[in-house]
């Protein structure tokens, strides 16, 4: 598997993965599929901000993607980013997420970021376990703040200290 920066020709595969996650899970609190044009604009906006969009390529093509962006738009949060990883349904539990997360964390450190935050549906036990095993710590639980598939969803916030001097020991430090 190879982790690279996404190029425009990767956007249709990224869009397909993203829309599959929208249709089949609560990993994204959005009901509406997005177009390739929407994802191209999103990718260009990330690049303009200096934020990566990474893809994991395996023998079958793009197995997943990862990115981070501003946690909040105000200057006081400029050292904090929110990360996201989405894996093609055929490539889950094969190490793709771990490979993407390792590079994503390295890129956030290179960018001078201090903390990476993740927001996860509280019922998504696999993602919560994955992040905690990777060194993320649960720091908040917001009850019924999301809604999808006709039900309210809890959001769990986790954080990863990117600055090794302030981070607890983890597998990715």
C-alpha cells in the first residue's frame, strides 16, 4: 500500500467512498450525497489552506482517504485541526486506516499543529477503539447533537496531542 497526496484524478474514487459512507453509516452526519464537482472544490480549498488530502492506494486502487482541516475558524484555534479518515468498504480492517493516520499525524506535526481532534458517533465502536488504540483520548461526549436515519446521535470527541512533549505515550508518537 502506498500513501500519497491526492491528485484531481483521485477525486471520483474519493467521492465514491465518501458517498458510500453517507449512504450506509453514521460516520458522516450528512444525508445528501455529494458530486465530484463538490469534492473537487473541497480538495482545492484544502490545498489552498495548505492542508493535505491523502489517499491510500493498494492493488485495487484507492482504498481510503484522509485529511485534516481547521477545528474552528477563529485564530485562537489555529494550532488545532480536526482529522477524518474514510475507508472503502472492501478495504476495512486491513491496516489502511492505520497507514493513513500515521501519515496524517506526521503531516499535522510538519504543519506546526499541536492537537488533532476527531468527532465520532458514539455507536461507532470500531472507530472509537481504533482511535483510542492509536493514542487518541476521549475528551467529550455530546448527547443527541446529530440526526441521521431518523434518530438522534451522540458525538464523542477525541484528541491526540501532536507535540510529543505534551502527549501521553502512544503507538504513533
